[in-house]
C-alpha cells in the first residue's frame, strides 16, 4: 500500500458501531469506544488512492492513546464490500492523539464496510465498524453461497479447510491443510505472518458479525495451521485465511454454512 498524499480535507464523520466478534476472547463493550472514519477532502472514488483517517475515542470523546500491540500491529483495518468479494487487510500508521492514517483505494464504487480491530491498553480486543460509500460504478453483486467443498487453489497452493463443528455457539477448530498444487506435498515451511502461522478473519454474510480467531500453535510452519473460534449464531459466514510462504502473503477465502 502506498503511504503518500496527506491533504487534510474536512470529511463527514462516521461513528463506528461495534460489531465485536464472539470468539474465544472477552470483548470490550463497544460503547466504551468510538471510531470515526473520514476520507481526506470529503469522500472516496473508485480506483483513487485516498488517505483515510481513523479516530479512536473513549465514551467521553477523549482520544485513546494507549494501544497494545496485537499480531504485531496497533490497529488492523479490514475492508470488505457488500457481497464480500473484496477483502483488504491493511495496517494504518499511528499518528498520536487517537488518530491512525492509511492511504488505500477501492476497486469499484458502492458500499464498503471498514472494521478497525485493536486492543486498548488494559482492555480486551475491540472491533468498531462503519459502512462508507465509494463513488463510481458498482461491480456486479454475487450471491454469497456456501462452498460445496472446502478446497481452493491459490498461488500454486491447494488449501483444504476442515471445521471441527458447524454448529453455533460451540468451540470450533479450523484446520487449514496447505499443499503444493503440483507435487501434492504438504508445505512445511510457512513463514510467520503478523507474528503467527497465519491470520484468519471471519464475517457473517451480512457483515454484522466480526469474529475473532486465534492461532492454536502460533509457531506452526505447516502443512497444517489450526485456529480456534466460535460462530455466534446460525447462518452463512465467509472465512479468509492469510499465510506467508517464500516472502509472499496469500489469501484464501471459504464460505461455510453454520446451522
């Protein structure tokens, strides 16, 4: 991601309503914190690099300045579109005074949901989110349908996902099995990504539920990578696994049905 362009324009503020995941960790009630997401000089257009400012405040409106490092970063920004066909996971820079900035772009017009995922010092994992509108022609909306089989080919790798349970409110182990597509041999030299064997994000199909996921063995190197989570209720969920191999991060998406 480019990090240039610092024209400070005014922008309408979008106050973040919290949609914290109900995963394996304790959640800070989202009304303890607020996030506002604002684009430089007013708005964002498709395919245009734009600086985004995320302002984190407490319930009294004071900027939050103490954050714990979580997965090597102070704040993770996840961006998805309405049909979850776009997924972007980036790391804004902390500027002090509760403010983070990052320059990013959007591939088409339409609605995008921004999730700011952070850990306030002394607090629990917190996720604040907001829908924003991007100007420009929208792409086609595809239905979010569960995969008939949980096997994907990405960047010369074949990734198979197994879930220990697909029932709501149960502890679930996600196991990603990562093979070389050509040789069919397991890849056992995955590199740490954000300080762990991988990073996993799960969203409900309506993007209302953001679910926290934890690596079971952070130091694993493949071919299996395991994560712990739980699904808050029945429905369709999209899972993105992100891993690093030979210096390159690859992202693999799966859609599952929980019932």
